[in-house]
C-alpha cells in the first residue's frame, strides 16, 4: 500500500514526486514520459532559475532530480499508462497497462495537449517557426512579423505577449467576430499600433524554406486566398486536458478539466488531488503547474498524517 500515487511526468508530477520523497511519503510516480508539453520546445525562457533551456534538456533535468530521490521511498515507473482508478475499502487502486497500485491518496497531474493545426506545412514547420507556446518561444521572434491563429481569449493573450517585442502581430480568426474572447481584452489588444486582426479568415497552408516564411489564408466569406509573410506562427486553437481516466472519478467542468479547490488542489473526491493543466485553474504554465503540485503535496502530507 502506497501513501501516494502521482500520475503524470510534467512539471506538476515531477515537483510532487520530489516533495513527496522529501516528506518521506511512500510514493509511486507513474508517467508515459517525463517532460510534459514543453518536451518538444526548442527553447524555454521562463523556467525560473534557468535563463534558457530546451524542452528535452528540461525533461532530463526533471528525471535526474526525481531519480536523486529514488532511495527515499519514491518509486518511478516511466512508460506506464494509467487506465483506471477505482475506490477500495482502504483507499484507491490505480490500474495501468502494466500493473496496479493500492494507495491512500492520488495526485492527478496528467496535463493536456494542444489542438494541432492540421493544414499542409504545419507538421513540417513545427518548432521551425510554428509553435504552440508563446510564453516559451515568443521572445525568439523579437522585431519580426508574427501570426496568431485563434480568436479566443488565449489568442488575444498570446497577441498581447508578442506585442511586447514583435515587429507586428496579425491575428487570424475563422469566425465573423471575437465573441469567444473578453471584450475588454479584445479592445485593449486591438488598440496597439502594431496589431492587426482578421475575421472570417482560415489558415490553409504554411510555407517556408528551412524556417517559416509565410502563411496562406482563405476568406471564409468570399473564398479569396492571400499570403501573409511571417517568421513566427503561434497556434492558439484550444487545449484538450488529459482527463479521460478521471471521468466518473472526480467532478469535471464543461471543458473536461478537473475541478479543484485552488487553496489546496483538492478535487470533489476525498483522497484525490489534481495539479497543473488538467485542472480548471485560471492559468496554465510550467511554473504554475509546479506551484500547484507543491501546494497539493503540503495538503496531502497534512491530510495523511491526520489520518494516522
């Protein structure tokens, strides 16, 4: 019987694993891989304490930090996928594609994945000018023309970030208006002299050489196509939380994110906590995910010790 099963190997899961080991909780961390969504990033500039680092190097650092605590009650199972969580008389059973773990508590830190832009050139130019993380890669495009695909809040928030250093930002939205975004945010961003927004505009192809050079778009009202030069394309068409294993186990919101108490990261089910991008937290970034996990571990530790 474990004290805690941590599900996930991103910044939330890894932070939780380190803290659980330091608190001498008998813990197993189960993850398909280490690194989370940033694994494929060419350069991350907002991981606190590290000026810049690649996603793969960050993942190596995560795993190294975890394994440094492997002798302190922390079992690490990489390459395992959790398939089911069941309530038992003494706690929970976490069943994977390889094994099953009985535990008193669970922390779900499964993150999510960005919706991919599925047009010609998108896969070829991913991490070569096309990116899904403005906070990770935005500064690389200082003084260059950029494109944001997506007209919701995330799209306008990305545009606001890019306007701090990009030469220009052009936002593309396939709908006729920006009703999916907060009106005040839209108004503030569109006031910037280097900002342009196009409605009824759908991307249809990415072009370039070694790196992105332009994007071809189609006006959904007229059918007319045009080409917009750009060095960077930032895709914000939504994120899908990885919460299938939590369905019927904890309460989810309308976007399938796990509802948590932001003070403790507790879910609706006693004994289960959640942290990071799989939750309904207002913001989702590496540093925030790590902080969520630390917060959860403090509460998990106190809760488990109160039960002894």
